[in-house]
């Protein structure tokens, strides 16, 4: 073999080695699609859209939001799970697709813990909202009412096996009361039922109940955050009231990628979004949604998902939640 041939081989090998590196360094080179597994206009979609301008400024590429609702988030999550793991298709997920669906469905077309964690988007507490005419002003008053009206205290949820259903069951088991579940097709209808006094309580995201709480139409007796919320500073946390760590009850949103996404790409996305979530203008806009901006590392997000899965698996087992077809 001639020296010239050796030279060509060396050049070819160098190109093969360098090309993946250059491809990763160039990421993103086209718009990134973010799939929201719910209908248009929800909180998570708004959170993603609030990041889009800063993402374009940092990367030169846009975020394209696509709503793929259906089956408690399963439809959109499955789409991302099966997408190419190149970083150009992400999932903006709430709790249910990542944690609750595996506990309430006999078969899923995706495996949450195999997906690639990217970043925690935001967190807001679940709060204990009660109808305005319910006797008393404290959580102990609600407990006394429930125990004196066994089988006649009704709570709402966004559906069987969802986050607020599971949280209400956890509450009922903790206090030893016979509570009756009334599922609704979403937070809006459940909130309206609470407002009309058709149910006694609804454990909902703070943002859902905050307007009615401010006008005095309903009461909020406790919240699942670590600290009191700025939007409702008079409402104590469950932890303040002596409840265990299981009562750190939050609604969170996360960005996830398909399984086996290259670490270099996932890390690049994490760094970009974590920095964006620190921007004052973004934090102010999240505050208007009553959402605490997220951030942090991918490893922290993975640990959070494992912790949440462990906690709610236990709750589902203790309450004998039956999986649906």
C-alpha cells in the first residue's frame, strides 16, 4: 500500500471519528418538537410556550408545541417513546403518564423509567379545597365532618387513578374515614362541582382553585408543598399540620426524551432549559401560573421520578387500586 493510500485511510478514519462529535456539537440544527399529551390551553403547554423565545435566543431554533391528547396522556407519551432518540422530539409530561398510568393500566405501550430525563419544568402544590358551606375552617373540621358523616362525604377527581384521586385516597386512609369518590372528566368539571357544593372536597392544583379561593367561594384548608405558597400565604402545609412526608403532594411537569437518547444531547438540552428557567422574565411568568419553576440536573430528575414511583406504588397497593384494561 502506498503512502498516499495510508494518507487517505487516515483521513477517512478521522472523518468517521469526528463526524458524530460535530453532529452533537451542532445540536440543535432544526426545530425541536415538544409533545404535550393533553388538549390545547393547559398549564403544561403554557409553561413550554413561555420557554420558546429564550430557547430560540440561545440555540437559534424554535420549540414546536404539538398537542396529542388521549387516554390519560398515553397517546402522546407513546408517540414520543417511539420517536427517534435524536433530541428533536420531547415530551412535556405531568405526573400521570410517568407515575400513575403504570399503576392504573394493565398494559402500556411505553415504559416511563426507560425514557430519558431532560429537565424538571415546574411544580405546584395539590391543595385541599372544600365547598364554601362546609362547616368549619380547618382540616381538623373537615376530618370531624367526614367521620360524623361516614359514607356521605364526597370528593371529586379528574378520573380514576389520577393524581388527585390517589392523593384523596391517601388522605382517607390516613384519617381512617369512609370517603366516596366522584370522578369527573377533568379539573374544570370537578372544580365547578366543588363551587356548586355538589362535592365536599377536591384535591386540585393550586392554580385551578385559586380564583375561587380569592373571591371566597371555596376554602383551601391545606397544601402539599414544602412551604406555604405566596399566592395563599394563610394556608398551612400538610407537613405543618403534622402529616408525614407522603403528604408532600405536588403536580409537576417534566421534559422527557425517548429511550436511549445520547447523553451529550440530553445534557445539552438540560443545560439550556435549566438556564432558561432561571431567567427573571420566565420566573415571573411562571409565578403568574402559580407554578414554581424547576431546573436542576438530569440525575436529580431521575431520582425524583424513582421516588415518586415508589411512593405511589405503595399507595396503590395499600388501597387495592385495580388496574384497568
